């Protein structure tokens, strides 16, 4: 009997972990949209943009001229971060240095030296609003 109870307890624990972790993932089984209830707490003056659950955080940042912005892919899929507009990607070519970014990888823009506002998006999922944002260079 003790063996049966420990197996049942293990199964219950595994089930509880699965239920809790499912609330943290994407709301879409194809991972094509943002998760619901995700909250971005990053500062708008950060020089790091994190991609998680098909969402960039923060979406809009302000950096001093000469800065580089780091994109961190904490998502489960590959993203391709490029300058607006799609598909030309020619407004802020410095962002195009990020390009293809696989899960777990970090990549940086080139030096952002011209004062302006640069839009960016994921080239693969260019219509997903949560993967779009801007970098204002001051």
C-alpha cells in the first residue's frame, strides 16, 4: 500500500505542476498570439527588450544616442527582429543587425546614433502587434 500511495502522490504532484505551468504559457496552441494576462514590468529606459510568449517587453523604449539595444529571446520559437516598415526594413537599418534570434539567444542592434524614433517588428510574425514596438533615440 505505501508504494501505491507514493505513486498516487507523485501523479497528483505532476498534475498540479502541469496545471500551474499551463497558466504561464501562450494562450494559443500554435503559439501565434500573445499570452493573456502577461504584464511587462521593464522600464521604458531599459536598453534590453525581452521576447516571451510572443510579446516584446517593453514595447517602447528611449535610449541615448550611441546606444545598442539587446533583444533577448526567452520564447519557445525563433523570431526575426527588423526595422519598420515591413518588408523593406529600411527606416533604421541598425535594428536589422538583430535579425534571426533563436530561443535562448541574445542579439544587439548596431549603434543607434541618429536621433529619431525607430519602429521594429518580427519579420516572421509581422502582423502580431505584441511583437511590434519602437526605440526612440535621443
